[in-house]
C-alpha cells in the first residue's frame, strides 16, 4: 500500500533552496519599477504638452481627451514592444475577490494580409468582457453578457512576466452595460473622491493652501507556505484552502520560537525571489519576517496612495503564487488554513495626507496644528463608532470567521485602541470647561490640557484591537489575509467622509450664530468625544469579560457573516452610499447578494469535500482494517486459542465500527441538510441555513474522526492507512 504521507514528507524534506545564481538579492534602486510604465517613462515617450495634460488630469481626477489617449496608447505600445511584450490586457478586480484579465495580441492583419502591430486609444480606454459570467448580484441576466472595463490612468500600466511570456497589464474598472460597478475598484475610487472633498473642506479651517487630500495605505500581508508535495497530498487544502481534517502536531506555536526567528534558508530564497519580482513591478516591499505560527510569514510594503496600494496588494498575491511554484511551495492565503495555530490577517494602515505634505493624523507642535490633528482624529473615532456594524460587515467572510476572536486576532466586536496618553487626553478635553465666548486663542485653551508633543510609538500597541491608532495612522487589523482590501477601505473612507461632512455642517452652524471658529470646532469635538466614548477600549479584546462589557456599552458582537452582511441593505446604509455617490441602492443590494452567495458556496464546497473524504478514504480505510482484524481473529480461533488472545482485536473492531458508522451517518445527514438548504430561494436564508444547519456537522464529523485518531494512537494494533490520512498537517 502506497503511503502518501511518508512519500510527501520525504519529498518535502529533500528540497533545497534554489542555487544562488538563480536567486540573488538585487539592489532595489536598480530594479524598482523596471516593469512599470511610470511617469518618468511616459515623459520620455510623450510630447511635453501631452504629458502635462495627462499629469494634470491624474492629479485633478479630470477627464482625458481621446486625442491624449491616442498619444498615450502609442507610447505604451512602443515601450511594451521594446521590452518584449506580445499581448496586452485590461487588468481588473471583479467581485470574485481575485483579479481577471483577457489577453489580446498587439498585431492585426492589414488589407494586404500582412501583420502589423496595432494598439489604439479605443483599445486602451475600453474593452468588453462578459459581464454575466462574473458575480453581479442580479444586475445582469445570464443572457445579458455585455460589460466594460475602463482604463484607470491613476494606476500605472505594468508588464507581468511569466515563463510563458510578457503581458502589458492596464489597470481598469469594470462596469455593467447599464453603468453599475461590478468590481472593487470603481467604488473605491468614488469613496476616495468623497473623502478628498470632505477632508479638504475641513482642513481649510486650518490651512487654506490645502487643495487635495490623499488617502495613504500600507498593507501588511501574512501568509503560510507549505511544500508542494504535502499540499498535493491534501484534497481539502487544494479545494478549500484549509485542512478540514488533521492530526495536531505535538509542537505548534506554544514555545513562541518561530516569531521573528531566523528565516529558513529555503523560505528566504523564496522571499528574495518574491521581493525581486515585486520591486520590478513597483511594489515597494520593505519588510519580511517569520510570523507567530509555524510556516507562517509576513511581508510589508512602504505606504502608497490607497488605490495604488490596493492594486499592488492584489498583484502581490498573484506574484506570490507564481514565485512559490518555482520554489516547490504553495502559498496559503486562507485566514485559518490549520486548526490550533494562528491564522493570517492583512493589516491595513490608513492615514490622510494633504497636498502640503501634512499627515492629518499626526499630532503637531502648536495648538493650531494640534486642533487640526484632533479634528481628524476624533472624527475618525466618531465615524467608527457610528458605523461599527458596517465596518464589521466589510471584513466578514466565511474564511475570516474562523480567525476573528480566536485568541489570535481582533474579535468581531469593533473597538478602538488609542493608547493611554491619547485616551487620557480625550477624557480631559471632554471634562474641561470652556468659556462660551473667547477673545483670543490663549483664552480658548484656558482650562484645556495642553497637548504634549506626541511621538511615534509613544504607547504600547494592542494586538487584540481591530482598529488601533499607532502614532500617525489607524491600523485596521481585522481584514482577512485573502481579502481584497478595497471593500473595507471603501467603507472606511466612506464613513469618515460622511462624518467630516456632518462635522463641518455642525461647526458652520455654530459659526453662523457668532461662535468663533476654533471654539466652534472644539465644542463639536467635545460632543463627539463624549458620544463615541463606548467604542474606545484599552484592554484585552480576547477576554470573556470584554464581550460582556461590550454588550453593556451597546456594542455589537456579530459573529455570523450572513447576519453581519444585513447592514448593507439597511435603509441608513443605502442612503449613506447613495448620498456619497459610491453605490446606488441596486449596487448595494447586489453586493449583499454576492457576498451571501460566496459565503454559502464556500460552505457548500467544504461540506462536499468532507463527504467525499469520509466516504472515499476514511471509512474505507477503517473497514478494510476491520476486515484484516477479523481475519486475524478467525485465524487465532482456528488455532484453538482462548478468547483472551484476541479480545483486544475484537475491542478494536467494535470501537472502530462505532465511530466509522457514525461519521457515515453524519455525513449522510449533512448531505441531506445541504440538499434541503439548496432548495431555499432567498439568498440570506440559504446562507443562514448553511451556517446554522450544515456547518455544525463539520465539527460532529471531525469529533468522531478525532476519536478514530485516538484509537490509532492508543492501539497496539496500528492502522497505517488511517494514520496516513489523518496525520498530514
């Protein structure tokens, strides 16, 4: 009998890092952006006036004329052909959660039948993929196929290299024939535009020179690596991204010796190769290290403008997969690929930067600058408090449910950690008395605590907080490792934009009544500090006590994804997105439908894989071994030996039968529950049925499989095939 486990382990243990000549650390300055059509390269290929108009259009989010687009198309084609590119594609982010592309060759036959290289403004600006074949939440019927990808000039084109060749990738949005967005990028760009306008209006209370506010983002990416042979031995890993069965290793993360430990040579070779490829694509990877769980690692880039940061993160995940194969690894981006050890997240570090170079979330040295900091700081806190359920929904998924609150990651309760210094400062501002009328700035601050110079990392971090302030930015730590960060960042930008708009209206109202501007600002901030006090929490977010305290504070603890997603179709959410021009009501409803469908389908796949493994592998292994034991008993009986000679074998047969029959029964019950759930037409009710009726069978079946595993461990009569199936972790 072939032993898959030992063959796989043997293959994995015999691997070595690729030879040095194949993986060499290259100076970032020599390769960074090599495969990107950067502004500097465009400048070399475009007429000066065309380049100026393009730069202005990008900076001001303005339209680009077809004439300018034609110049850019020719420049892009020339650059791509010089670099050995044969095809181009519109690279977009449909609601599947991954990226998509349709390749076209640069050539076309002319009227003489000769091949010519052609790429026009029409091909650059727009393409037509099949919109009905992507998730659309009912926006498109299956017979209505038309959809469009449209060029996003704010994100530069790049060349993607693979063993099969080079492709020019043009970042685009994806919309339906009737104009609704069918991707993650279009709503993000709308949310970025909304917060830009709202933040400018508020920032001009303090500095009239502010005419642009960019959202900055740095995305830390956690991931697991597993040897390709071990991955290929596991149908559950291949089909679901996680182990549905498995024997816990005696040594996991309990010694805490993997985190920041020496990076294994083979893994380091992968990281070096990954960084080289990423740098060529303009992805500014800077950090690499071991993470907490065995075989878990992290990479992190420098901060970038949010749209580009998210494009780069999506591209990075693609590159990771490609590079891993070269090193006989498989990258696991599932939030919880292994039971019993930490899962993976994608920490989103978010801040706001003005065109004058000021980080609006960085405390200043003067009262005026500190008031500006406090304004954006407190408004962000208020936004998270007011829209906590929407923020929770933005990171909800079947896979992230396994991670959130599992004593390793932020809980499903949204709270904010500020650090003791800032927390105490807000308390003092809230409780201080302020004169109703002031004659000078000095009087304004009488009775208000002077804000000390706040230095980066002035307080300890809180890894249990889903939303934490870390010196000059907020870190949204609850985002899952496989997620497209565009969705949570669309929500975050939208709610902060809405809050800033409300803030300005309240301040202007007081100013019209004769209150001095700075006092009006402070009055509204003090009210917001008081109103949002419940969302601030400095303690252990993993504790049971916090769950109880959060409930008393009125904070939600929505553990189920289907119920969390309800917020998308609530009247106030739909109104918020419509008011900001991010989603129409139809688009909000479509996204709700798509996320529910994605949730139940992933559970459906897991249920089918569990059923297949139980019926085709685990149960047959048990019954085959039972027959071997029965034959052994018969042989001993034929020899005339007393029952004591084979009583242990009989006991083993009975114990195996009990659990093997139970897992078959539960597997059949799960199949029937799944069939019943599939008949439910309402998507929400179907998702809930899978969550509450089908999913509990997973744990029941695993319980009895674990009992079989215990029998294997305790028995003097080894069951090699079953051990082989259960032990690969």
